[in-house]
């Protein structure tokens, strides 16, 4: 019985620990860390966190979900001399933008500020404009539905 309680306590204490998926080095001491976390659900939440010189500049934010055993591969796109960075899922065909981060302003999609909602047209315009800047230097980048007009 002691072994059962030990296993149970270990699962309770560490069952929701983040599992590293990928660390993307985006230059100038900047990284985007992608982790997965399963907390007794059927699916696994996938999160990202942005760091600059080891300091968190965008806290942990959910970006999507997977089955818990999905393969992940990411590519990095940049614009404005590396201050605007996009992360694409290269498993998807066509490649799908999953993160958009502006190191100049600190804005990071899909994370919203506390005073924003995703369906607000002003918020959507902000992200469309940022996406357009990234796409102007990466013309093969596909536009996600969220960044389309009239969504």
C-alpha cells in the first residue's frame, strides 16, 4: 500500500509539470520555449514563453492543444531586423503561424493583454498589421484565418 501512496503523491506533485517540446533560439539572447502540460485531461495543452537574456518577457501562454503524443517541428521567420519574429509549425502543410512576437513593443500573439478580447476589431487590426509586416519580408507565409478581414 505504501508504494501506491508514493506513486499517487508523485503523480499529484508532478502530474502537471511542463514537458519541454522545443527551445527556439531567435537571436540576440532571445528564446521562445514551447512546453506541453497534461493535467489528467485527454488532450495536452501546449504553451509558449518568451525570454530575453534569460528573463521572461512574455509569460507562459496557451497556444493550442495536442493529443499528448503529437510530433512538433517549428521554423522561425523574422522581419524588421529580427525584432519581429514568427514561429511556424512545419508539420502542418501549408506551414501554420502559431506565434507572432514583437520584441520592440512586447506584443505577443496569441497572448492578449488583460484589457483585450480576441474578437475586438481594434485588436484584430493590430495583429493583422503586425502579420502584414512579417509577411512583407516572408511572402510565402500563409495568412491564418484569424488575420483575415471579415473573420
